[in-house]
C-alpha cells in the first residue's frame, strides 16, 4: 500500500469516527429530549391533575355545592382520563369515575366516606405517576451516563487515531527525505556507493529505487569521464613534455601544477621540487621565478599580449617571448566564468634576436656605406648642372635632373634605413621633457604650408590653449606629426580639408593628437599592415601605392611607443582616414 492511500485511509477513519460520534451524540440528545417531553406530557401532567383533583375534593368537603368542588373534580378527572399512560392507572380512573357518579345519589351521611374513598383513589393516581416519573427520570439519567461514556470512548479513539496520524504521517514523509538527503550529501562528496535501502513498495520505495539507479549511472559516468580525463591528461602531459619551450601551469592559488623539462631547466630545479610548490616559494629558490612573479595575474599585472623578456643565465643574456594567459572555466552552478589558473609560456628567441641584431647591424652598415657614394654622386650631378663646367643640352639637363631626383630618393631611403637600425638598437636618444601641445603642432605645421598650396588644401587646426603639457621629445614627435600631415596631403583630393585636433584622452592621463583627411580611406584588412615595415597597400579605391618607402608609419609608431604612447588609425573606405597618437602627461600635469 502506498503512502498516499495510507494517509487517505487514516483521515477517512478520523472522519468516520467524527461522523459516528456526532451521529450518536445527536441520537442521544434527541432520545433524552423525547424522554423528557414524555415525562412532562404524561406523568408530570397527571401529577398536576391529581393535585388539582385533591384540591377540588378539599373544596367539596367544605361545601358540597361549591363550584370549585365536585364540578372541578369531574373536569380534572376527565382530563386525567384522556392522559392515562401507566399500567393500573386506567383502573383507578374508572374507579374514580364510578365513585363520582354514585356520589350524587348518596345520602349526606355517606358522602364523607365517599369523599375519603375518592381522595384515596386520587392519591393512588398521583403516587402511580410519581413512581413512573421517578422511574423514567432514573432511566433518562442512566441513558445520559452511558451516552457520556460512549462519547468519551469515541473521543478517545478519535484522539488516539488523530495522534497516530500526527506522529506517523510526518515521520513517514520526513524519514524518507532524511535518507534521501543523506545519500545526496554523500553523492555530492563523490561517494556514489551510499544508496538508499528499499524498505517498502510505496512512493519512497520507488524514489529510493530510482535514486539508486541514478547513483549507478552517475558512478558509471564518472568512471567513464575519469578514464577519458586521465587519457586526455596523459596525452596533454606527453605533448607538454615534448615542447621545446618552457611551460608552467599554476592554479588559482599560485601553486605549480605542471612544469615541463625546459621550464625546470630554466628554473634550475628538478621537476619534483617545482610541481606542487607555490610561486612565492619558488621565487625564493629560483631567480627566474622571482623575475616572473610580478608578471603573474595574482600580483595585479595581467599582460594581454606576448612581451619580450631578457634573462641572464650563466653569465649569458637570453631572450624569451613571454606569454602569460589566464585560464578560465565556465561554472554552470554559478552561471559565470571563473578564474582557474595561469599558463606561463617562455619561448626562447635568442637566436632570432641575434639574427635581428645582425640585420640591424647590416642595415646600419649598408646605410652608412651608401651615404658616402650617394653624396658624391649628388655633388657631381650638381657640378654638371653648373654652367661653369659646361653647357648641357636640354636632353642632358633632363637626364641629370632625373639622376639627381633618384639620387636624392636613394639618399633619403638610406637615411630612413639608418633611423630604423638606430631604433631597433636603441641608439636613438630621446630628449623627453614637458612640451606644450601647441608648440608641437606649430613645429609640425610650419614646414607643411608650402605643400598645401599646390592642391589648394585647407588645414583646420584646433588645439585648446589650456591643454596640459605632455612628456615628449619635441623634435621626433614633430617629425611624426609632420609625417602624418604629409600623408594626409598626399591622399587628400584637391580643394579638400585636413583637420588637426588635440584633446585630452577620456581617462585624463594623456593627450591625443589626430589628423583627419577626406581621402579614399583604408580597407579594414589593411589598417594594421600599413604600420609594418616596407609594406605599401592599395587605398580603398584600389589605386596603386603612391611613392614612398613604406617605413614612415613604422618609424612613427616606434617613436611614439618609445615615449609611452600609442599610434593608430580609424578609417572606412570612401570616408577618409584619421591617424591619431597619444602622449602621456608630464609629471605633475593635471
């Protein structure tokens, strides 16, 4: 029998007892009411009539002709004759009726004896009804007593049944829930062997069987997933072990979980002393970890991109490409992404660094070696154009002019390559000092005026006078701004307008300078490539690149980055381009 049926039957039993008790109480009350009415109607009324008959006899003894005498007696006797209810009462009534009938024919001397006989018979009627009244009252009391006892039994049974339901129903419901809760708690802790004992076939028994089946499936699922996880872990561990770059995996508490052989070699510690140690502990044992520790997310620094790192190992400088990545995981319980650890990867780029230095040295050497013959060629071409040396024909003049232009172009290119090599080697000195943005704009726009006239361009300059000073190298930053303005002049249509703006950045830490033109614009896929060296891309209209070396924007970005700023572009095909760069405020500027 299921729990629902048991509870229903229990409450139906209580309801049946209540109904039986109410019915019996109603029947008993009705019975006592009928009994009391019978007593009042039959016996008590006869007693009253008998008393009235006695009073009438008393009056008849005093005066036989008095109206309240025998006439009243006869009236009371008639009513009593109509209310005969007890055995023997009719005989007494008949005797009284016969005595009253004979009374009128009796002589006066015999009448007192006749009245006494009538009085005796009347007392008999009264006594008979009084006895019946007493007997019926005792019966009613006896009935009331037993009715009370029966009601008490009903109440006791009802209370016991209700108490049994009150104690049994919650326990039956809560007991199963306790077992289910305990088993769920064990399952939450990973113990899927704590099943619920099936002690009945009711609802809780069915729930227990279903939950036990669920535990079996969960255990199988866990074992399957655990096997898959272990397989994947071994596979990943094998991959990590074979990597030629150092790799460290730390959990959210900063404890090293994985360290491959190159990482252990870099730290100078065996793998057994690295895995399981906190980053702070390793920092005290390995200088390399002490260098890496400030770059970990737990220390507040969160590099979003790879950055160069130079380490001195065994008296030799080694160059690495450092990548610190936050490992996150989605928690479905909390419905949010949580930080679960840090991945630190160190790729040895020392060989590439040496090659890069060799390339820079080669560029510097070639640029320096080319400048001397190019200057000599330029000088000789200038002598050929001198009339004192000799007169040249128009065709010769054109050839000399073309050679001079190409020589100047080569000389400018070698100067640019020399600047590139200096930037890469860090040999370009920076004279950083507080500089007013207005002075920077003035230094860049002064040489530009001659370039605006041939294309009838208008330069719209807006530099607020209250801009705070920036920390910059005036000469090199003015060269960057002039380069951006020259590009704007080159790509602007005739009669166009160029806008030069300077304003504080939203965070108030720097000043942003922007140059906007209304040229053909730059396609989105080319907007980052234009900052690469020797790269020239077609404009948004598909036109071929204009004259240039493809180094101006690359050098400009390096100049700005070396001063703590950023250079970028915002453009859309057919809507022109806006080149901008930021410079940090000078110390103490607000």
